[in-house]
């Protein structure tokens, strides 16, 4: 009944509802600029760059382009990287680490170069990735953190009203 009332009330209107803002219709190309790095992990900016380049264009149906030719630009800085041990198990020889957690913190900005406006930004975006101490490597946790970071960027752009 409620849905029928809403449909009847808006049937004469020319409004379009969108699930999220995403990228504006005029943004057909995007450039991903390698992130600056404030950590001692030289591989991080490249890993973040490759993941964004792989997932963002596919998620929004846009093509990649060089910065001078792109309608939008994604840039940022890797601010912090840490590996912590949040999960312990008590044992006869003391505490034993069960799981470690990689935390990746970045500043990211997506700029519409056509209209010269910031489409979305987060100055303190964090993502975490866990890995088992006994059977996995730190790279596993880092890959998870990078993937979650890119997902947060995509989600941020999609929910930006």
C-alpha cells in the first residue's frame, strides 16, 4: 500500500533515483597516480596502485588513461603500515601468537578533472588484513588489507551523495 502511494505521488515527476553517486556520467576515463609513500615499505605504493588500477575501472565501467587525458584522477599517500599481534593463546611457555594483523593507512583523493572538484576523499582510510602466524605469511595479510582498502575506495565513491 505504501509503495502504491509513493508511486502515485511521484508518477508525474521526472526524478531519477540512484543507488549511489559513483562517478559522474561524464567521467569515462580515470588515471591512477602512484601513491606517495611515508613508510619504510617500498613495495606498498606499487601494490596499492596495481589493486586500484585493477578494480576501480572495472567497478565503474571506465577506461584507464594517462593523467593529462583522464576525466578523473585517483591519488594518495600511504601514511602508515604496521603488523600487530592481536590474538594470543596461553601456553606453558607463555603467550603464543595465533594471528597477526596488518594495518594499512592511506590518504586518498578522487578528483573530477573536467569540473575541477573533489569527488571523494578520505584523509585517514584504514584497512586491515589478518594472517595466521603458524601457516601464513605477512604478504597474505597485506594482500587482504590492500584489497579491503580498494573496496573501501569503491564503496566510498558509490555511497557519496
